[in-house]
C-alpha cells in the first residue's frame, strides 16, 4: 500500500513533467542564424535611420533574444517583420518630434537611449501607446514583431505622443 507521502511525490512528479512539456519553445539554431544575418545585413541601416531621425547617435539597445520568436526564422528577412512594425515607426516618430529646433533640442537634452524588446505578456496587440514608456531618458518600446503591419501610422503616432509628453 502506498503512503500518502508517496502519492504526493508521484503527483508532484507528474505535474512537473507536464509543466516541462508545456514550457515555451526555445530559440533554435535556425532562429539564431537568421537573427545574426539580419543584425549584420539589415539592422545597421535601421539603427542609422533612428539615430539620424533623433539628430544624434542615441544608443539603441535591442533585446534580440526577446524579439526572436521560435519558428519564425524564415520571416526575419521580410521587411514587415521588424522594419515596418518596429524600427521604421520609431525613426518616423523621432523625425516628426525633431522636425523643428525645439524638438531637436528637446531630444538632445532628454533622450538618452532607446530600448527595443518584446514581452509577450505585456506587449499590446494594437494599443501601441501601452507598449511605450519614457523613464530616465530611455524610450522603452515593447511591441510584437510582424503584427498588424499596416498599423504604421498608429505606431508613429504613439511614439510622437509619448515623446512629446515626456520631453
């Protein structure tokens, strides 16, 4: 006869095994290769566009490990995956804010860094202002790549709104 302790241990083991099976997939070799190619071939132009739009060499920190979604490696080279949904709207928003001397001066005085990431639990589906914060001089962008590609203007407007409020 099994003791209560053995039953509890067996139940815990089954539950732990089940939770491990449900764990999120890890990023594989295909994703790591694809993101490395993207970072080498495409990202430098986007980083330059962001810095040019800001009017200064603002540091842009990209959490590539968070933007890299398992199973999506074949889409990374698509312009809409990162470019149209993340990098281009940031550059366009910065350009709009810095369209005059007052905006350029405000960016130069207060914008210290840009952090780009994707946290599936907190990134908005389409309410883009909710994916932006500006604290301590850092514009934090938490948007899902390759989602609602046609919402370019909404993303730009969100960047402009958060910057104009905080600069």
